[in-house]
């Protein structure tokens, strides 16, 4: 009767989620009601599907499971044709419809209820956690800025660090005294959401450059169903963001910046927890799972297809480990579907994820060995094929130089170990970072050894070793034998570095296993000594604050970061230029921050011809650092401003107006502005304090 009752509730829930989708599209209703209805539909239908395929707690996996069919089917529709409005609305019904179909099948399921045991210690730490988390968010919102600064920590005051420290202290208290898996998952998820959303809270106009390109592409698909030129890349993220924005009635920019931290905070941790839970349900499981999340957090703080594919690819790897374990009960199709979704978002993590999940379905040692060789060849072959077919990315093969080989061994030197900047907090953080990398490797090796000894995880450990070896082999191939002449010099190693970053995902489970075993050992030593236990809690909170600081771009004595964010004046500048042009064709020479502001305000509004290359309508009218001829002209203008440069730009790109924007944080900015103003037709928007805009027409 219990299973039948759950079955009927699932069917009713699926029908309700279908109706809620319809409510979310009712234009006559207030946006708040529509947004709540759309969000509720995602949670209900996703939770039903998660329960059916064996993922529990189903509520925490609801968003992840709901998104899989949207990404895959949406990418397929867009690739074959385009994505008009009716298709965008139709995709929102896919997961609720699948939930209803799944509910038609009679299944015996347990009616497990969340366990929230409360005692005086738990209540105290829970109240402290709520207050500290609320204070942390309020502190970040108070520090929101529309001024150009170097990274988020330039705006943050010590108050936030203190509040976040208290939140981490309260978190370890909840984990220790509540001894509830469900409560631990929800509280750690809340902490991870804040940790992954620092840029969202501090920068209302956004941060970085790539996110604006992808948001502009997403907006174009939402408005017209297609972007031109049409490419097969990143479609999965665009489709998911468009459908989410329609369901929850929020702007594309807001949805794009929020869905990745939400997915990370609620779905990644439970997967690691499920793997470790087979050993024990004590607090060490939650702590080890929590620490493993920081391995991938630096890669998902920015809303780009790379970050999205990195996270979903990591989930594909974790579900493959669950499936390959002897006690795993997850549906066999889930790892493969997650890998396909990863491929729909970004090809590099997608190829690795598909290869790894394919290996998890193999049983014999010989087939896994041959399969590993095939998977390892896919990335190099994909780049060679892309170079042969694409006119944008050129690929050449060659033997490595002695310097290339020597650079691989720099991490093995001890020079970085003795660095000091004679600033106590930063020196301590630098030592912590160094020791942390060593701990990651040591605990991962320890965890692999433990996994190999257990019959339940023996195959999983072999799979993870193969995945790690494949990504490292591909990294060495691209680093030593591949070059990309179409990329600027400092981006030559980007593709190889991304494979090195992907290799870390195969350390998540071994690290968590090793960390768990180490924590069990340490907790036995500390349990009889309350004072030492309290010091351990203090240490945990300090480590979490340090991890947060090290996960974001920073400009301090140990790291020089040069990526300014978009400011309100950058936005005002691009608006002023567009008004001043009065409809005449023009191009702008500016840095990538101003170009990002143009993408944010106008999207892909205008393209110009290039008389040198013969390309017609393919050059964006603001400079884009990777491969844009306008960016080279802007750099030349900064080196030595002259009318020959501006006249040459007009001739080359067939325009009558050229605007040059110089931000005051540029090196030699006063001298550049003085020289640029000498032959400018006009300087517009002189009231802008942090930049200058110069307008040029033909001098001959």
C-alpha cells in the first residue's frame, strides 16, 4: 500500500507539474506567480524522475535530472533546424511529460522521510549558521560595485570574512551534532551556493568577458531562434538558459549567472555523498564530500559553457562510479545521458565524459584496455579534424623543443616552496595552497589504494585511473606536439591546460575516500579531548575561508590579476558612442572590457567587412581579443596613436567613423589621451571620469 500510495502521488505530481508549466506561460499573470510556478514544475517533475532512476534524495537531484532531456533534445532541434518560440515553450513540457510517463509504471518504492534530529547543540549551530549566512549575503550585497576593480576581493571588507568564518564554524557544528545526512547536505549546499556566487553578488553588471558573448548568443536564440553564423558549440547551455528564463520569468543575464551555482550546490555534493555513504553515515562522510567540492569550484564560478560542461561532466563521472560499483542501483542510462548533455555544451569535457562512461559499461580487462586507447585518441583527432574543416582554428603538428619539455618539470622544483612576500596573511595562504595541493595528491593516492582493496569499488578505482591517464596523455599530446597559429601567443597552451584541469575531476572520488579515512582516524584521536575537538572545528572554518579566497581571481603579492570588470561608465560609453554615430556605420577601438559592455548592451548588433582578408560581414565592430583584427589595431593605437592608424581602419573596414576609448587604468593613459586628442575630431562624454572617448573621421 505504501508503494502504491507513492505511485499515485507521483502521477498526481507529474500532472500538477504539467499544469504549472502552463501557468508559467500565462502572460496575463504577474511575473512572480509565473516564476514560482515554473520553478515548482522543475522541482516536482525532476524529483519524480530522480526517484524513478534511483537518485536520492530526489529533491536535491531534481534540477540535474530535469535539465538532461532539455539539453539533449533542445540541442538536437537547434542543430537540425532552429529553436523558435514554440519549441522553447515545448521543451519546458518535456521533463514533466517524462515524469508522467514514468509514473504510469507500477514500482515498489519506499516512502523515506528526511530525518532532522534536533538537540540543543544542533539548534544553537543552526541559528548561528542562518545568521552568519544571512549576514554574509547582506555584506556582499552591501559591497556591490559598478566601478572597475581587479577581482572581487578588492571590494570585500574583513566583515565578510568574519561572517563566512562563523558560517563555516556553524556548519561543522551542525554536521557534528545533528548527525543527519539530509540536514548536512542542505547546509553544505547552502554554503557552496554562496561560495560559488561571489561574482553574482558583488558585480551587478557582470564579470569577465566570455560570459557576455554567451549571454548575447543566448538572447539572440531566445529572440529569433538562431544565431548567425550557426555553430555546433555551446548549444546545450544556450538552450537550457533560454528554457529556464521562460519558465521562471527572469532575464537571461540573471538566469545565466545563477543556474550553475544552484546546480553545483544541490546536486554535486549528494553524488559524492552517495559514493561514500556505502562506508558510513557519520559526520566524516559529509566533511569529506564538502572538501571534495572545492576541487572543481574554481572552474564553475563563471557562467560559461566550459564551467557548465565541467560540472555536468563531473556528475557523469560520479554516476559512472556509482553504476560500476557492485552495490550501485542507479539506472544504467544516466551516466551516458549526462555525458551526452556535457558534449552538447562543450566538446572537450564532452568527449572525455563520453569516453569515460563508455569504459564504465565494459566488463573485460582487454576491452577496457583497447577502449582506453581509442578514447585517448579522440581529443587529438578532434583537433586535427577541426583544423582541417574550420577556417577559424588552424592546427599544426611538430616536435617539442627542449624548453617545452623542461617546462613540464617546473612543478617538481622547490623554488615555489620557499617563496615569501613578508606579509603574514598572504604568506600563510601561500603555504596553505602549497600544502593543499600536496594533500590533494596524497589523499587521492591513499583513497585509490583503499578503493582497490574493496571488492565494491575495485572496478571504480581502475576506471578512475584510466580516466586520469587518458586526460593526462591528451594533455601531453596537445602541450608538446600541437600548436595553434591562429591563436595569440598567450593562449597557445589553453587547450592543453583545460585537459589538465579536467584531470582533477578523476581525483574527486579518490580524494573523498582518502579524506574520509583520514578524518575517521583523526576524529578517534580528538573525540576524548573536547578542547582539541573545538580547535579542530576552528581549523575547519579557517580552511574553508582560505579555500574560498584562493578559488577566485585575486590581485595580491602572490598573484597578479589584470581583469577589470565592466563599470557603469563602460556601459555609458558604448551608449554614448551609439548615439553619437547617429546611425552611421562605425567601428570602435577599445579594450575587452568596453567590448564586453557593448555585447551586454547591444548583443551582436553589427559586423563589418574586412578588405584585407576578404571576409564580408564577419568582423564584430568592437575588438574581441581572440583573433579580431580590430584588437591588433587597438594595441597599435595604445603604443603610438596616429591618424594613419585610424585612416587605415576606415579603409580596411569600410566605415566613415572610428571611435577610440581609453580607460584611465591603461598603462600610460594620460600620454595616450593627450596624443589621441591631438588629431581627434571630437572628444565625447567628457563628464566620464574614468575613460575618454575620441571620434575620428577621414583626414585625407
